[in-house]
């Protein structure tokens, strides 16, 4: 029961009843997946990666085929995918340019730990598209963030990093912290945590200029690592002027600004940075940037590059830098990055995504208004979220107060049973370029139906 938000508490009671009905429907439609779950297999917990159990589904649907925005599971259920692997397939499943690139590179060698023939073109595309002059390739966004933090520390000679409460930047130790009663602590849910992450990380609330000023004043912070819009604790938009303050205060204190655009790539061409004219020292992108294969990019200003080079040469020994992995910068990654940047991540693609995101945005707002729920929609380009409060959340404390896991689960499963898969965390809706208007309208109708049940005065039987 949500005691902080009494209006939500009534909806939660109805959500609980809805959840049991939808659980039964989901289960009846998936006998093969259920049998597989019950039989178990050689995977720990029965799945290749244990988060696959963290969806609000009673057991995971098992995907037979993903193409465009359609998923078909082994039980023959077809759904429209608006989760897109939580952004990994933001530009759709198996876009044709990536399939062609994969076919081509398969015959020329996947990985050699040497630059491949695509290297020069990819470097130019990165510089032109994202506005920073020097780039490196990694395998995942987690890796890119790890390397970028290490570079920031090498360049500044400082130990600490600053993140915002409610952040997620992948499996990067330094960032897996929470702000609890004013203290930065290792996240309570971590497994095998051996060191106190609060020693080197400062966590403060997003949109809090005073807290930022105070935290940076000592000059101990190597970099502020943030998403331009927080997307992992619900979506938290920056308040007017917050990015200006962030840039000014980081510059004044010699702190690097590291922007993680792994999710905000949804904003438009060049990410939130290009769309809003931000000036990061280091920029990270991952997940869909290479069309769904494991590749991420991190770019830096000329100043950071020069200082990093100096730091590297100043070491009195060569050997492991702690930056890079064997499979990073491979021919496979460069071929897919090239295809993606040349043919997929284009202004036309974003315009297409925006058209359907508009349809969903307007449709959901109307559906919410119709059923009288005090809720709203937050949007960052092609990424949308229904928030269970009518005023924008400013920080993670607000976002947590507005959240309800039971309502999220009921909504998730009810939408899935109506043919629409949204993200497992916060039910975000991601619009891929292949999404057609009739599918966007279909989602709106499904949402209207489910919201109607959640807002009704009587509990669902
Ligand atoms: C903002 C952000 N950065 C980094 C990551 C890590 O990405 P990956 O799991 O591909 O390493 C995530 C994952 O959700 C993310 O949301």
C-alpha cells in the first residue's frame, strides 16, 4: 500500500486484482514456456542472464523471432515490442543495413585486435555526428563508462566521482550507490560488494545546484557522470538552467563533465547533447549504437585527449592501462557502427520515430485525462513514460514516491496480454522506426482500456 500517495493506494488495490487475472491469461497462453521453466536447464536460475527473471511476467516468454518491432514467442504469441531490449534494439530488430554489414564482415574476419578497413570512415562519422574530436570503442556502455571514469581520473589526478541519486550507468562499481539520509552508500542490493563505494563516490539529488556547488567545492572530484535526463529511476527531466549550472560549476572547479547518452540517444540526432547544445568533456553511448551488436563508443574533447596522452606517457612503465578489452574495436563492431551511423541513425529515422511518439504522447495524455487519473506522460524524444503523479518529478526521492511496483506490474502484464511489450522497469515505451501508426494507435487503445479498469470505482473481479 502506498502511504505517501493515497490517490495511488486506491489504484493499487484494483491493480492487485487485475494482476491475478492477467497472470492467469499470460500463463494459459504459454504452455511451452511454462513447461520449459518447470523443467529447468543448465543455466543458473534457468535463464542465460538472471535479470531475465526480473520482468513482471510470471515466467519469461521465450522469443522465437524478433524482427522490426515484432516479437513472436515459442508459443506462437506475437506482440509489438516497445521495450526493444531496454534500448539495445532502439532502431528496431535486425535492420537491413546491419544484416548486410553482418553478412559482409562475416567473410572478412570478425576480430583481429587490429584496425579494420572501416576504421577511418567510422572515426570521421563519430566526429561529425557527435561533435567531439577523439573516440574509442568498447563493448558495452558499462565498459565505456568504466573506461571514461578511469580516463577522467588519469587526466585530473583526482580520485572521486559524482553521480546523481537514482542513477544507473551499468555494472560500474563506482556508480552503484544510493543517497541514504545524506550519505552515499553502496547500493543495498549489490552482491559480493567488498569495498565501501561511498569512499570514492558522492551522490547528490538531481536538479540541486546548491548540493552540486558544495560537492565540487573541495576540488576532489574527477568527473560528474550523469545522463542528461535521468532515465533509470523513472524519467527525471533537468529543470530550466540545470545543465548550464552543471557545466559552469564543473568548469569552475576543474571537474570533467561525463555525459552518458546510452538511453537519451532517443532524443534526436546526436543525442540530447546535440539537440540541446550541451558541451560534455566526455560522451558515452552504447546499446543500440551498432544496431544491436555489443559495441559502445566514448568520445573526448581535444583537451581531454591531450591530457590523457600526457598521463599515459608519464607512466614509468608500459603495460595494462585498465582501459580496453580484447574484443573492443573489432572489425565486427566497426562494420556495424558504420552501417548504423551511415544508414540508420539519421535525421529521417528520428523524424519517423518522432511522428509515432507524437501519436502515443497525445493518445496517452487523452486517455489519462479521460479516466480522471492524476497522472502524466514524460517524454525524451522517442522514449515515453506514464508517471503516476500529475507534476514532474525533480529527483529520485520524488520519483520513488510516485512509483508503485504493483501498478507497474499490472499495467505491464495487461498491456502484454493485449499485444504490447513495454520495458520491465517503469513501463517505458520506446518507439523504433519500423513502428507503424496503426500499432501506435493500438497501444493507445490498449492503454485506454487498462487505465479504464485501473481507475474504475469497483475492483476488477
Ligand atoms: C544510462 C545507462 N548507461 C549505461 C548502461 C549500461 O549498459 P550495458 O548494460 O549495455 O552495459 C545502462 C543500462 O541500462 C544505462 O541505462
